[in-house]
C-alpha cells in the first residue's frame, strides 16, 4: 500500500514569515530612531502602511499578487530569475525600498537620504539574519516523514523562498519543493498542487494539504480534490474560503488531526470546487489583508 502524502505550505505554516518581517521592521525602526533622535513607534506604524501602498500601486503588483509575493519580501529579496516578471521585480525593488524608508522618515519630520539608504541595507541584513521556524515544525515533519510522502507547495519567488528554507533544517524532509514562480501557477490554482503530487508520485485521494490560508491553501486543495487541514494562525482579517476538513491552532496537533481524518470516503470529484477564489482578492498589508500566501 502506498504511503499517504502530505503537502505543506511554507510561510506562516512552517516558517513564521510575519514574525520575521515585523521584528525586522521594529529593529530597523529602532535603529533609525536612535540615529535621527525620534520615537520609533511612528516609524513602525509608517513602514508597513507605506510599503503596502507603494507595492500595490506598482506595475509589478498584478504578477506579485498572483504569485504570492508581498511587500515584506520586496524590502529584502533579490528576485533573481530569467522570467521577465521577475526581472521587472528586481528592477523595481531598489526604488521601492528607498521610497519606503525615506517616506517613513518624512512621516516623522526627518529628511535624510543618506539615512534612508542606510536603512534599506540595515533592514535587509536584519531580516536575512533570522528565519524563525515554528518550534514544532521539525519534530512533526520528522515524525510524519516516517510513513508519509511529503512535499512543499509555496507561493513566492524561487530565490526568496529557497533562501528562507536555507535558514532552516526543513528542506530535507520534502520529496519535492514546488514554488509558484518556478512552475507558473500559484495557489489557489489546482495545477500547482497537481504538479506537487506528480513529483512525489501521489494522487489527490491519498493526499492532505496543510496551510494557514483558507483562500489559497484550503481553496486550492479543494479545487484539486485534496483534503485540507487549516492551521489557524489568526493572521488574516475576515479571510474567506471553504470549510477545511480539519482546523488546528498548532503544528503539534497535526498528527492527531490527520489520524482523525481517516481514509477518503468520497471521490476527488466530489471534493472539487469549480471556482476557487482568485489569488488577487486580498493584499498582504497587515492591517487590511484578507488572505494568506
């Protein structure tokens, strides 16, 4: 009998993307405040607001939103790749970063281009120095890998997502790592799930998707005929999506949730949803975003 398969999301499921981003924003703003003689808190408020606005207004936004690339990654990622859309992102982000940090300084009455340029590099260094991983991620993956085929299905830019993984010890647990910009499809498009299944030699009825987004992970899995476990990180404001097959709040609860699901009792066609939500329906601005990665 073939081993069942589990597909995992990356950001805010295994690695804590939001925690890393906002900790780096806070650290960089505190550095800026010490240099400029101002309070850090208004800077901490201004940076996400400006970054989300500039990111959304850019000509690269439609591609970034579809592929699941957000402003938090725009502040540090290189976006290397041959695709014209990735080249456009790579060309855009240097100006984007300067405008974010210069704008945040201006919001507290500081006009200092040299400091803004320094903050660009400070943030990139701080963010790259730490990739927080859910404390239960490796123990759970190690346990599940004994009798499951595992794959990673993540939206994002290849170099950015692989750099995150390189800061962890998780990559070796996966038989396949599928990244939206590499395959041309992003969650919730069912094709990215089908690619992952094909790479690990699994079929939809024997697979389960685990992720933090109802709109991307759960909806996409359902569209592909795959059952879904939603890890509710309480990050997404009013996110809409189908009801998951199971809901957990911690990764440590995953093995029990999988055991409770039992064997598939319906056909993949019965699970499919014909019109999954668009990947463009929400943004990644923390105060206003409505869907995950």
